[in-house]
C-alpha cells in the first residue's frame, strides 16, 4: 500500500469532515454535530491556530486523518485520528500516529497525550502499540501519555 501523509489543505475540508464524522457515527451509532464544531473549519481551528493536522492518501483518496495540538509548554495532544473502514488493519493508524510523534519531536514537544473512549478497543490497542502508557480513566475515557526524548 502506497501511503502519502501530508498537511491538511483547505480543499480537503468536506472530505475530512465527512470521514471523521463517518467514523464517529459508526462507533457511537449517531453523530452529534454540536460536539464537533472544530470540524466546520479545520483550517481556522487547527492550521491557523498553529497546530498540525495531516491527511493520509491512498490511490489519490483521503483515507485517514490525525492532528497534534499544543497544550502548552512541551505538551501536545493527538486528536482526530480516523481511518476509513476499507483501510483499517493495514497499519495506517500507526503511520499517522508515528508521523505526529515525529512532528512533535521536531516542535520540541516532550510529552504527548491522547485519550479515547473506554470501549474503543482498536484505538486503545493502537496507542499501546505506539508506546503510550495509560495514566488514568474516568467514566468514559482512557487517558494515555508518552514521554519523548
């Protein structure tokens, strides 16, 4: 599989939004647009805000997304990791996370955080395989951290 991971471009907006919402709807059985206002303008909410948002393309199609946001001095958070159903189990999620970890190192980030739902088992396994360690849980989420050198 030939994968290209590149930065988000404004013309990606609708495809990326649809892909992310499709994944959320598939997992939760419904989509609550009120919980996802950042997806209405990814360029403004991520790129112009100084964060990193990438897309993965296979055969010219956007099939994955991921973002790294800054949470202050030396801390970043991975969000919006999504892979199209037909591309899952091929290592694309790991490629996206590893790309963001490389970006984090380049940006001087020392610690990367991520969280996912307690019942999103594939995501939990992905983050564990990428070296993240669980540091907490609440009623809905598992919280992970990875120290970068």
